[in-house]
């Protein structure tokens, strides 16, 4: 199983960077960032090869690149249905708004077939060779209201290799139990301090922790703080592919 980081930066990405986003096995995109299409192409991933889009939560920096992604597919005459998976609350609204923004009624040749998979915490789904399970993350909106955010665990059916990722979350011990004993945890470092993300990794007894969604200016200190708690901590680096 391979994970390619195409974005690692914060809500407003640092110059020349993208906000948190990655691709699993070259086929499954996690969050769109501001413009995942350009970053995928930059790192030699053809956007048309994406079978499914997994959205961690529906704050704008994690889906704002969706219209561009759909526009690219429409221009390229994509015929295969795109699976769009994400939290049940607001998923349909966001996807429909993206299509409305593209004015599909005026430009029907840009229409892309899509299949929505709305999820509540604890639900599971299958995507080709991957099995996904979910648990609730702990996140709030800008107004302080709770956000329907998900953490995901992925198991590859052929190899049984697995890992977990969080999306945005503050320190949330249930994630440690969810990721217990896994080879890899990809954890938010924007809303959880590096030390607290490392605490989750240590509690979960994972083999490796990769921190994502961090300020590039603070990269060195982010890593140093995490490694003080959990030695096998790393930074998600854009364009890097890791393999399980």
C-alpha cells in the first residue's frame, strides 16, 4: 500500500505548498485542498485515475478544490462514476454546490457521474481493494460549533496492510484506540499540538507517526516537539511517497 502526500500545509497554504491532502495507491484521494488537481499532476498522478474522493470533514480548505477536480474530469470526458465519501452532514450540499458552480445545466458536456457515500461515525465502506472504517474526530467550526469530522482506518484486502488518518482534530484519545497497533498513523498537526499528536501515537502503539497540516515555517520545531514524546515521528512532505 502506497501513500503519496500532495499537500501538507495549513488552512491558508504556505506559498508553493498545498493544504493537507494525499493519495492512496494512486487511486483514492483524501481531501482536495485548494487545488489537488495541479498538485497531483505535479507529482505524476493522473487525476483521471482517481476512483474515489474521501473527505475528512466539510470545512472549506478540505474541499475547496472540488470544483476544479470535477471540471478537469468533465473536460477529459470522464465516464466512470466518481465515488465521493464523507461525513453525512453537508456532503450532498457541498457536492451539489460544486456542480452548480460549474453551471452544468448550461454546460452539460462537463457533467461527471458521481456516487455519494454519506457516513456517520462507526460506519464502514469498501472501495475496490480497500476497506474503510470510521470513528469520530473532535473538531469545531469557526463559530465553535461541533463539526461532523471523521477519522478513517484503511485495510488493503490483498495484503492486509493498514493505516489510519485523522483529518482535523484536537486531542482525542478514542483515536488512539481506533488506531491501536497499526503500522502508520497520519495525524493533524494544525488543531492538535505536535506533542499531543505524538501522545496519541504513543498511546496507540503505532509504528510510525506522520504529521500533516502544519506551517512550513514551524516544520523543524513541529517535528522536534513530536519526537520528544514519540521518537518515530515524521513530517508529511509534499511529493513524498511512503509504502507499507
